[in-house]
C-alpha cells in the first residue's frame, strides 16, 4: 500500500518504509533509462575541415563514398614516403567522414597498422593528421569500425601524457567515443590502465584537457559494468584520492562564472560532460561517499540552466540529474536550495519536458523527506500553489511524483493539508480517482486530508475511503 495512513492504535512505520522503497525503485528505473536512452553519445572534433576541402563559407559538407579502388589508392598514398604523404593523409581524413568509406577502409589489409605507424611518428604534423583519422573512425556507429580500432587504444593512453594540449584533447575524445561503443573496447582499456591514466589527467592545468577528461569519465561511468568493474564500490579510491570531484566541481564553477551573454555556439558541449561526470560520480551506483558542501555549486547550476534553457533544453535535464544526486542524501544542499530562494526557479522548469517535470518533483521529494522543518519551509515558500498545476500534467509519472510529494508534505507538516484544500486541492485529487495507476495514492491523500480536517468535510467520500483504511 502506498504510504497511506491507517486507522488503529498508534502509528506504523511500514508506510514510510514502503514509500522509501518505491522511491528507490523509481529512481533506479530513471537512472537506467537515462543511461540507455540519453547519455550514449559521441563527440566529434573538427576544425576548418569544410574550408580545407572546398566547403562554402565554412559550411560542413559530407563527402561522397569512395570506391574500394579509391580507398586503396589513398592508403597507398599515405604509405609512400613522399612529400605528398601529408596531402594523402588529409584527403583520407576527409574521406573517412563518410560511413561507407570508413567500412571499406577498415576492411583493407594493413589499413589500421598504417595509421598506427603514422600515429606514432616523430613528425608532429603527420602524427596529428593520423590522430584525426582515428578520431573520425571512433565516431562511427558501426561496431566493426570501432573494433578495428582496438590496436590503437594503448597508444591513445600513452599519448595522454604528451606535451600538446590539442593532441591530448583529441586522444581523450577519441577514447570517449570508443569506450561507449562496445564492452570489448572497455575490457581492453581497463587492464591497460585507463583509470590511473585518466586520474593523472585531473592534475592538468588546461581546461580543454579537463573537459575531455570529464567526457571520457562520463562515458565510462554510464557503462553497465561500471559499478562492478570500472568504479566498484570497494575500489573507488583512485579517482577520489586524486581529487576528481573537487576538480570537476571547480571546473563547473569556472565554466558557469565565465558564461558570457553572447556565448559562442558549442559551449554546451563543454558544459555537458562535466555535468554528466559529476552526476555519475555522485550517483548511488558508484558507491561514492563524498562531502561536497559549496553553495556556489547550486548557483552555478542555475546560471547554466538560465543560459541554456531556450536554445539547448537538453542541458536542463543534465542539471536536474546532478541536482537530484546532490539533494538525495545531503541535507546541506536541500537547505541551501531553500535558503538561496531557488525554489521558484526550480518550479519554473516543471513544464520544460516530461523528464524535467519528474526530476523537479523528485528533487522536491528529496527535500520533503528530510522532515518537518524542510516541509515547513516548502509550505511557506509556497510550494502548494505551484503544485496544483503539476497535478494537471498529462504524464501519469509526473503526477504520481507530485502525489508522493504531497504525501510527504501532509505527513510531516499537517498544516499543508488544510491549506491545500483551501486552494482547491481536493478537486484536483478527485480527478485522479479513476486513473488506475494513480487512484490508490489519490484516495490515500484524500483520506489524510479528511483525517486532518475532520470526516464531515468529505461527507459521501467516507464510504470509499474507509475501504483503504
């Protein structure tokens, strides 16, 4: 039974325990959906490619697929020790932007070995062009192309300690693209020492390197085997002891404080990996027990929300996931959210999307579950007037989360129940009595309000409510 109040001699803790269990199950399902449907993505670093290959005004142009003979000719060109090698390598990098050409290239005998040879060259310009070719291959959605890149991984890890920031950044994003593609790739990288190598990158003074690091970590931590093999509950000291969380928090604060009014397009791609990585490290699956107590982190999140809300709404969800993980078990951030008067801004995000609605209400539940003092503040802010429209949302999951929040408010701060009725809340609850997945919770809330105000308030409803007592 969903946390309803039972009549009888004295209170029972069973309803509260069942409520907590339901919340844990729901959040686990949300996290699973997030990993499977939204976080699997790849990044592609390209600079002036279209201009080099004749694109108009820098517009991106996708090349036509090459025939097998044409691909073979390019491969032979990069194998020759001539002055034209770099030009052939640049042409190959351009051609590999086409999916069909990628597939034909990796099927050629010796193609990857040739790239590795150039990738490990002592000539910096050749090395960079070869790295860009590998990067293009890493962006492929074809598993066969990704698996063809397996021999490159050890070299990518080695060059993360290189002197060129641009080259290190390119290697990081290439690794991030590859680790998300297959479990086989991750199983090869883990014994090769990807975690200690990434941990050493945390100490880099270069923002571009830290952003690339955040991307790779976010891709690793969303893998299904992350809790047991990548950052297991019993062996997470490598990242934490080197200050991964404080470093990423500091980076996020710097990014938020530096956002200009006319921020360039693409800045969201720098912010997103940092948000994801922090959120995943704080998530329950990682088993991380951390203490981050800095109100500026909340301010940074809402600055980012304000800036990207209109043009890049996907950032809203990333921020809300991090906010959910911050408030789930940490009274500090629950108190800070209220004391900084950020509740109205949070509630403003309710209509952004179905997932945003659920996450906003989940964050409010994280606050309310902390007890009477927090529910009193939610009531005073006031949350009830803002929750009435949430009960009219078309998504049953969001409405269900709203009902859960009301249950917590009524349980810890009974004054909220009377105020809710005065604002028309009884009618809003009655609308959900005929919805199968919501009717039990709606009726339980009506019963709670009836017990708070007196049975005469509801008259004909008593017979129905008594069946749930």
